[in-house]
C-alpha cells in the first residue's frame, strides 16, 4: 500500500508506523510535517519510509508530492489539536485545521487521484452535551464550543461536500481523547504523570500537583487501539461515513490521578489552579463505538489500567534523561 | 452612529449608504474594501464617509483602523458571494468568507470594542432542502452543498462561539437572493436583463439568450428592503440571534425572464447552456420572515415587479454608456 501521512512527526503517526511495521506487508510511506520528526524513521524493517518538511498552508509542495507519489491512502493527522491553544490562537487554529484540510482535498480532487483520505475529527465537535445525550452517537447534533471544535466541524462539512459533489473517497472520524506513550507532555494525562513522577524522582512519597477541574469526565482510548481503527477505516471503512473512535467508557480526571497514584506509589494531593480551567469546557464526553464495530468490527481492547501503566513506564524512562517538555497550557 | 462597513465597494454597501443618507442622523462611516469603490463616496450631505483599502486576510491594518475609529457598529458585507465562483476556487472562497470574518471578530474581541457586528450569511446554508422543508425557518437543519455555503455555516458557528464564550455582540442573518439596481451583471438577474436589453439595443423585437436551469425557484428580495433590515438589525436586533431576510415568496427563473420580457417589450427565447448548470444546485429556496418581523417589525415591502422595472431602468441607462461588465459565470 502507498500511504501519505500528514502530521508525520506526531505521536499518533509513530504508533501508526509501529502498527504498519508489525502488520502490513509492502507498505510504502511518505510522511510530511511542518516539523522534522524527533524519532528515527529510517529504522523500520518491513516498511519503506520517506519524510519531507511541508507547510500545508502553502499547497505547492503538497501538489508536487501528491502528483509524483500518487498515494492510495492519505492519513491526515496534521492538526493543531489542543483546545486550550485554540482559545489563545483561534485564527492559527482555524488555518491549521480547516484550511490545511481543504488544501489537501482540493489538491486530491484537482489531481484526480484515486485515493482514500481519512479525515480525523474530534469528540469536541459534539460540544455542549448534557447527561441525557450520553453516550454520543454520530447522528447527534453538534454544538461546537471552542475554536478547535468549530474548525473540526467545518472540516467535516468540507468532507461531506467533496464526497457528495465530487465523489472523493473520504472516511471521517470523531476521535475521542487518545492517550499513550510518546504523547506530548502538554496534554493532560502525560502532564499528570510527569509531574507525579517528578515527586517520586525527588525521593518523596507524597506531593501536590496543580490541576484544572478534576470532576470532568472523558472517554480515553489507547492510541494503539486508535491507530488500528485508522488502518482498518482506511482499508475497510465506508466512503462518506463518519465513525466515533472511543472506549465507550467515561472516567473522571480525579480517578485518573488516583490510578496514577496507585501505579507510582506516590500519594498525590491536588489543588485547583484557575489558569487550568478552560473557558466553556464540556463536563462529560462519552462516545458509543457501536457504528464502527458494526461496519468494520473494530472495538477498543486495551484497558485504561494498561495504558496508564505503559505511560508511566515510558515517562519514567525519559524522565531519567530529563527530556520533559514544558507544561504550558 | 459610528459605523464600519466591510465590502464597502459593493452594491449592497451603496444601497446602505443611500439608506443612511436619507434616514440616519449623524452617521459617521468608515468603509473598507480590497477594491477601491467606483462610486463617488464624497458626495453625501448628511453622512460623513471615509474609505481605506484593506485586505482583511492581513489583519494588521484592520487592527489599526478598529483601534482608532472604534466603531459602535460593524456591517460585515465583504465576501466572495458567488456560489459558481466557490466551486472553481473553494480555497479562495473559504479564506475570503470564513477566515476574514474570524479575523474581524477576533480583532474586536482582543481590542475589547463595545461594538455590534452584523454577520451576513446566506440562504445557501440551508442546502439540500426538499419541498416539505419550505418555507425555511432559522431553526431548520443546515445541509450546505457548495463551498460557499460551507464557508457561511462556518462563519455562523464562529459567531455563536464568540457570542457564547466572550459575549461579543453579534447578530446574524441568512440573507436570501437580493437583487436591485447597481448589482454586478455576473449575477443571474442582471445578466438576464442586460442580455435582453442588448437585443433591444440592436433594434430587434425578439431574441435568444442562453441560460441554466430555469425551473429553479428562488426567494428574491429587493436590496433596498435588505439594507433597511440590516440597519434595523444593527440597532434593534437581539444579540446572538439569527434572522432570515427574505421575501417569503418563491419565483421560478423562467417567470423572471417572462417579467423582464414584458417590461422591455422583447420576446425572449431561451436555450439551455450546460455550462450554466451548477453542480449540486438546490431546486427550491423560499424563506420565512416570521422571526425578524416578530422581533424588529421588518417585512419586505417592495414587490418584485417594481424591483425588476427599476433594474431594467438602471441597466438601460448604463447600457447606453456601454458600461457592462463581462458575464463570465
């Protein structure tokens, strides 16, 4: 299979490459990203991987790559996916989500590529939901309540337009919060873990971390389950359809902190820092994976306990090397 | 009143200025547009008008103008409003509708301006409607089916976001097809009129024009009624609300051709040119003006016969001077 991956340098892409390395035969990957990858992409044995630095807001290079490489599949992972960041930089967020997606689909259309695109969206699109709306199904009304969420709904409208008007082969997702090793420590779970590990590293058995609202409930799905869903949707998904990718379970952030506390053996006290409270945040997000299970047989299999244990192991290792990134949102 | 008008050089803006000249006291207008106006904006007696060339995709100049001028009202007319054009240039259309709007609201928010913005949307947002959905109410589901329509729905989602999250004072419209003197001859009714007048000018009593699908039904509202609605919504509309601006009546394009034929005294034959048939066009669009009438007492008053008669008179006059623009979509 010939596959283009945008957002190649991110953590989801790395897990996707690992999945291909273990499962796919004859995969030829062309990766593009605005930033160079920090991992060594030349070391895979079973897949061929190339990388190019590309700014998707300037579509000329994208046009050249697509015209020459002619992928059968595009996994579109490039995004500014932080809700908090989108509040601070709404214009940048809109450009780097909706507009780059439009550049991709329009280039694929103009080049008449015979190519399936996976358009990755977000559970944030559901927006202002209440307990009665839970679990969230794909046909639910969307009420996006952050710049990031609006940008993702716009991407989805553009997907529907290009499918219905030009017959472009696009499959859409609403991916719920995915977590796992390699994730940037600016995201909530890695930030909990690395700060709790710092307490441990300082030789203490107890410590305090500042948090946002710990009562909010999210549906966390292991990134390794997510990339399996992406692969199967690329190969077996139905054109023009939209799929939730989720665990089907809700867990409060407070319980996540407790689980990390148990895994690390550190007693964790929390204090609320109002800076971490988001404008307009949803209290509860839990999805249903009924549709994707029915259509392609995917369901999440990794329990959150294993995910968190693997993450603690991963960050414990890089912690020793002092590789933390700054936690700034 | 201090008022900023974007899209100042367009035909709606000119009618709005005429309305202010006749009705408003002490209006101070700052007009901006990417193109210089072709009309003389220095000749108004009762209103003060300034103009600056601004590209809304580069928000630095907008920021300066808003910070110094500090308007109480923004009438946001700037747009790439041709559906046909949006099919040919989807990226440009998205940038010049959604992204410029985001630049405006984000600048107003960052400058903390106490200012009401009128966000002009389109009946095209309703999209794939059937006879049962007619007339269209604001709470109907939107199913945008052109790049232009998607861009407008995105603009509306951004409006709701900035109202709900930051308390920005935005009032939204879904404006139906508005027509009147001064309209660019690339739009459908002026293009019918000018081509029929050309037959008359050549001294003939009968002639043929090429058209698209004449069975499609639209809700045409006189631009002079539209600008009165815009003024009243700026002053009296309810924050965060969305209003249809329409005539409440549907008329087939074929009947419009017949009416122009009667007014001009020219027998008109039509032949279909498939180039004028749009991808994915809606067959019927008719709105309800119930909500805007209830909230601010606006209703359309100019009958389409008068609109068409005034348009024929206007184009007959400029026709004599050979001022037609090229009909190219």
